[in-house]
C-alpha cells in the first residue's frame, strides 16, 4: 500500500518540494474545453440581458 502513495522530495535551492509520480496518472495539464453559447432557440428569458450587462469590475 505504501508503494501507491506519492512521496515528497525536497529539492535543494527550490522553494517548493516535488511529488513523485503515481502509477496511472499524467503530469500533463488538463485541456480547458471551449464553451459556446447555446443556439438561438435554447435561450432563456434573461439571457439577452445577462449577455449585455458587464460586471462593475470590468
């Protein structure tokens, strides 16, 4: 069971430690999927107003 856990490895001169790789995982980042607006027929009653408004911090 201890073989399946990640280990913390200190790196000299680095601020952060590294973790060892676990079998069955990938070190590649997740790809963010592009979100698209729904088709015109799938809009709700407030969608037009929500798309026009801009939050005050913009």
